[in-house]
C-alpha cells in the first residue's frame, strides 16, 4: 500500500546516506531521494540500486549533466528544487521521471507542459501550507503536486486528502545517531514508527 511519502536524505556523511537508504528500503515509503548535495551521491545511488533497491533517485538536481549522470547509473527519478526547462526536457528525453520545484501556478503549468511527471511545491511551509495547495488545485486539478519543505508527519494525510500525489519528509523519518551506527535496522525501526504516526495522523 502506498504511503505517499518520499524519504529525503540530506547529510554530509556518505556512509550515513547508505545506511539511511538501506533502512528506508524496508519501509512503506514510496521513494528514497538522495540529494546531490550528499558527498558521492551518484555512487551511493548506484550502490543502492545495485543492491536491488528500485525506488532510489536523485534530488537537488541543478544541471543537465547531473541528469545525464543519474540516468546512466539507473536513478529511478530526478527531483529539482527549481524549474529549469533544460533539466525537465533532458530527463523526459532520457525516460527518467522528473519532478521540478515550482512556486507559482504558472511554473506548475509550465512543468506539466514540458512533460514533468509531477510538480514539487517548495518550500510549502513558507507558502501557507495546505491552504495554498487547496487554492491551486481548485482551478488546476490536473496537476500532480508533491509538497516539500517543513512538512510534519501529522500533516501528510491532509495533503494527500487535498489531492497531492506525494509528501517529502526528511528529518522526521530519521535520527543522526541511528544513521551513524551503520545499522540499517535501527533506521528502519525509527522510520516505521514515524510512518505509523503518519497513518494515524499524529
């Protein structure tokens, strides 16, 4: 069953990123996003995919070259913090699902027209949260919105109920001390507990 949650991994420690990716792979998250700000992000993504984890992609993608390199290592999706026509169209041409960051209805519609799989609304916490999403989707129900930036676990279901197709969660799903142990099961246990709170809206 889909949780609607995208787990976002942003850390300065590549080994922690690997542990987090492995831990999240055994949870109900829909996708695991390794941001390109993580050292050796491409190698981490390639290694996780090589271990059989088939829902790993790259986030904070800012150049066409990054798109090409991610496609080459088999990334399952690409996420950007901003809207760039070249990035979107390159990902589309390579057959990689792409979700660019958008702020206004104009940017969201442009992303849709360029072939983006979904449109990330970022930073949603600074935009008015659920009221902003509701206002946008009323006239534009064909958008596939993913919200990111400051979302709490108890808000996930409310965003999904409004019509969002995904919700990004970062620190709400993991603790540095667990990732630092290298024990993926500890990461999984904490994430499972957080996702259980999502399920009951707490």
